[in-house]
């Protein structure tokens, strides 16, 4: 039976925004620095969690459970952050265009690790399952990365709450255009091309990996080019808006195909792979 869309994701987002505002007000009134980690965590996680809830509600015939999706969020975030932190120093010595491209390849590889861990003992031949788990893993990475940027902003601004809030809100608003979308695209193709209990990496998967890695690199590098023409503020918005729109359009195509494949071959009850 198709899943009824109840827009629970909107309740998740609204609740998180209310608590974020309350925490911010409490921090400003009391000057209690103990509230800052909670404020940064809520600000970093509210949009990624709402995004995953939005995707999960539209899973159609997928039998993925919320605990499995939650594990993908956790594994994708933690494994992705750790793997990226360990790999990037080996391949990046200075920040230039080549380094930006390497970052894209490294982080897109790091994020998919969480999906592989979660799905290794489950059936993974449903494109819809891959799309959902990829979105969760990518958004887990985005949330933890934003949390790190919030802490860095606090240190570099010598304790400025406004600088931290600005970083948190900007990254939160932009989160659906980046990590979650890119990993969802890659994981959906990986699952589509794989067999029930065996991952299969072919040219379709490699091409998807190249695509999302290049989108990632363009996200980091294109604003530098566009800003030289339109100015820093407008240039960044134009670049990110264009890249984000491309990513969402590709994800929409993947979702449409995933639904169509479900109709042709409905998902069976989740099986354990030995």
C-alpha cells in the first residue's frame, strides 16, 4: 500500500525551529555558555533531520524502517566525517582548484561508506531504498560538518554568537541542495545496479560517483569564479542556486525511476544476507 503523506517532516522542522529560537533567547539573556553546544547542535541538525523525514515519507512501497534510516544517518555522518578527516591530509596540501576537486571525490566516497555498512547484511537491489539511505547518510554528514563549522566560527570570531548563528542558519538552509542530495543520487544508482545481496560497481555507478563528485567540487569552487563577475554575495547565491537546482532535478529523476521500478517489481519483506 502506498504510504500516506502526513507531512510529519514539517512538524519536525517547526518544532526544531521553535526550540532553536528559545535556546538562542535563553543564551542571550543568561549568557550561559553551557547552552551553546545545544544551540549549535539543534541548528545544525534541524534541516538535515527534516529533509530525511521528507524523503522517508515519500518512500512509497519501500519497507525500510525508521531505525534503519536513522542508523544510516548516524553511520553516514560519523564514518563520513572520520574518513574524510583521515584521507584529505594525504591528498590535499594547499587549497586550489585541484584540491577542491579532490575534496569532492574524497567526501562523496566517505559518505557512501555509511550506506555500505548499513546495507551489507540487507537486500540492496531497490533504487528507492538506496535513495532514502543515501539521503540519510549524506544529511548525517552535513549535520556534523555544520556543527563543526559552527564551533570554528565561534572560535574565529572570539565568541561571537551572531557569527555562529549566521553560519548555522546559512548552512542549514543550503543543506538540502548539497550532501544529502548528492549521496542519495549515488546510492540510488548503486542499489539499482546491485543484486539482492551483492553490491555491483559498474560504469553506471562510476558515472554517478563522478557526477556527484563534480557537483560537489563545483559547489566549492564555482562561487569563486562567479563572484568575480557578479560580486561576492550575488555570485555565491547564483552558483549555489544553479548547482543545487541541477542536483535536485537529477534526484527527482532518480525518485521517479525508483517509483516506476517499485511498480514493476514491488519490494519484498526485508531479507538478511549471509
